[in-house]
C-alpha cells in the first residue's frame, strides 16, 4: 500500500516510487497477460527499474516536471490532475535530449582513443566537469596517479559527459579529456540500441492508463510521477541508456579490465557500469565521496566493494543490508589533500572578519527556484554585513555554472567587500577555507572539511533541502545550526566573543572528525590502490 503519512522533508534522496508505492515494479500488467512489470521491461535480463533506482528522486528528476511540488500536494491530500503544460515540457525535453546526444556522438566520435600500449586492467569513470584547469580529476586524481605508478596496474580513464550537458558548451572541453565515453560508441551498437529502445518504448506506450495508475496504486500519485516515468520510458531516453550499456560491453570486450572504480552510483554511467561488470564477474569499487553514503543501500550488482571513510559508515551500510565483506575502510580519499593543511591551520583572529560561504547547487538540483535562491542569497549577504568590518567570499559548488547570476546580485544591490569565486580543485578550496575565519555552509560534505580544519561553522538549514547528513550534523553539535537568516549577525558575534562556546565547538569538532572521517593521514589513496591491486591479482 502506498505511503501517505510522510512529510516532504522525510523523503530526502529516496527513490520516490519505491518509497511511496512499494513494489510498484512487481505489479501485474494486464496488457501483457498479467506478467510482472520487471519481467516485461528489462535489458539483458536486468529490470529497467534497477537502472532507474537513483534516477527517480527529487535531486535527479528534471526540475521541469515539478515533481517535488506535486508530491507535496499529494502528501497534503490535495487534488492532482494531469497537467498538459508539464507534459509539453516533458516531450520537448525528450526531443532536445535526443538531439543533444546525437550531436555529441557525432562530434566526439572523431578523436582517436588514447589507450596505453599495456592492456589496461583498471577502469576509472569520471565526468567532464570533474577535470579542472590544471587537468586534475576531482575525487580521483591522487588515486589515478598512484595506480599509474604501479608496474602491474594499467589505468583506463573514461570521461563521461552528463546527458544534461549541452553539446556546444562541451565541444572544446572534451578534447582535454584522456578518453571520452563517446569515443567507444560503435555503429553496430547504435543500431542495436535503436532497435531495443524501439521495442521497449512500444511496450510502454501499449500500457493502458489503468496499467500505469496501477503501478502507483493511486491516480493522484500517478499524476505526480507520470512525467518522469514517461520521460525515462521514452524511446529517446532508453536509447541513451541502452547505448551506454552496450558501450560498456564494448569497453570490457576490447580491454583486459580486471576492476572498475567509480565515485557515485546514481547516473546511467554508473548503473550501466555495475550491470556490465556484474555480467563479466568484474569487481566494481565504489569510493565514498560525500557524507551521505549510508543513508541508502546503493544496490549495486555483485561483485562490488564500497570504500568508506570510517567504521561509522561501515555500520551505516550494514544497517542498510550491505554485507560486511563488501565494505572496506580506507579513510577519506577525498580528504587526502587536506592533510598538509592540518599542520598550518591559521589561528583565529581577534575579530572575525573573513566569512566564506560554500554554496550548494540548489537551483540545478531543483530545491529552489532561481528567484527564491537570488532573494535568499541577497538577504544572507545583507544580514552578514550588519556585522562591521566583514569581508565575504562566496565559493560556488562545482556543479554551478551561474557565476554571472551571483555577480549580478552583488552589483544590483551595491554590496561591498563581497567576492565570488568558481575555481575548482581541492588545494584551492582548502587554502580558501584556511584563510577565512567563519565558514557558512548548507549541510553538505564541506561540513566535514570545515570540521577537519577546526573552523567555526554556521550551518544553514531548510525544509526544502533535507540532506541525509542533516541529522548527523545536528547530533554532533560541531556547528551552529540556523534556520533563519536574521539570526546570522548575532551568531557571528557569539562566535567571536563567547569563549565557552568557542571551546565547546572546538571539542565537538575534534570528536566529530574522529568518528566520521576515521584516519586522516594523506594515505587513503594509497590504501585504495593496494586494495585495487589485490583485486586485479585475484582476477
């Protein structure tokens, strides 16, 4: 039975159909002689519902579908009907997505694949926007460097281009990548993908409205979720998914892959990698890259391993039914670059003047509208500047591409002593954090980095943005949490003058670091490399 006793903040990053209509994918389909949904819609025997496990949550569903707003109405037991305007946007997005992918395939397929003379045996998957100006690869850079130094290991790094990335903004940048995913696409696989996508999309279109309502067990809920369902089961999207799957088959066929490494699990590139590796009995290592791991079982296919920060995260995953033998504690690989900064942490000045705001891609991930986000940030700067002699630096999240919008807020309002920066790279971020006196964040992984550097932290909370990490941050008491922007000036004043509060926060930060981050010694990448080496030898 579907769940309606939830609040919007309880949903977080959960898969919406799984949470609101459990076992939706096991419903019998009248149009197919009462076969279960998963038996009808699958690729190589693997249900499409598994591929879509992480694509049907608030932060991954395209914002044009207004899914969060509709689910909120559903939870409030309001009437929800089919919306023709949203459906028009959905159809338009499908076509744009398909054209965009076709152009990228055409453009990217011309570059020669840069394969080492040695047969590669370790596959790394990264993303176009994860490579900075210096060519460093976000999250994986230290690990790939170490793997390349090992005589028995040969890395093959493939750069995926997000489906939402417009081709004209990616043309130049992709040529700086070692190997783009599109380079491995073959004419034969394009034709296979067309054929299978056509078959599956025809099956989807042959379902009656009652069949589709029955998946969600409720017409209101179906009217919340129909737009992402229609999008993901369209010919256009399934073509990209199937082509991705077939391309991984080509990669594994053409190379001596013995292990694969990824840092996330909610994109088609990661889902397809897990599927193909499982088919070939090749182990996949998922490296924890953020604080949210453990909130959900990633539900990868065997054989797989998860490299986590600490024993705390191992316990969280075990509670989510991940077997203990599938988890290895390596320490936080993403924090290896912070280790050199621990010995040169800057002492707090007598007057707290430099304030760093570390943003979250609220607009890009459909938490705030652009207008609401603009007003929120304007008010935040206004409140901070009620404290005299402050200098504010706003550091954009790597996923944000709206530097001009931030600058416009500053210019239109005539704000002084406010800078916006977009440069990426761990060393740059840690230097920036070290140079500032207070860090304002929105309950993301940067809380951990701020805590490690023992910085006074203010965490802004919001009902709209419920991260699985929120409760852990609150329990730690390592930061000061605020829901109202109007409390910022007084909080900054307390952080500057209240010695007892300063000492309490310092002790809580030390305890928090030990529990959540485990061993921070700059050697996590070396431990992961050793683990990968063992897997390759075993194969």
